[in-house]
C-alpha cells in the first residue's frame, strides 16, 4: 500500500509537464493519514491529489485507488 501525493495540473500544463508525485510505502490507512498530516504543510499553497494506492500486481490483480 502506498500514500501518493500527486500534483494537479491543468490539461494545458499536462501537454508540456509531468506532474510531481510523491509515493510513500505505508502499512495501513492510519499510517498513511499520519504521514499525510505531517507532510500537508509542505503542500499548503499548491494543488495536489492525495490517495491511497492498494497495489495487487503481485497477485495479478488490478490496483485500487482510494482518494483521501
């Protein structure tokens, strides 16, 4: 499971720029929320999406994304 913080870009910006992504491995949702609380001041003036990424690639299943 990963906590992902992904920069929101406009469609126009996406033509020339890749969004910045921070991905942090976490054990559970509580840990993810704790880490997010610590990191949020760094992103206070920017627009980012925050999500949990449940990765099941090792099991040959699709991943699941949960918006935070």
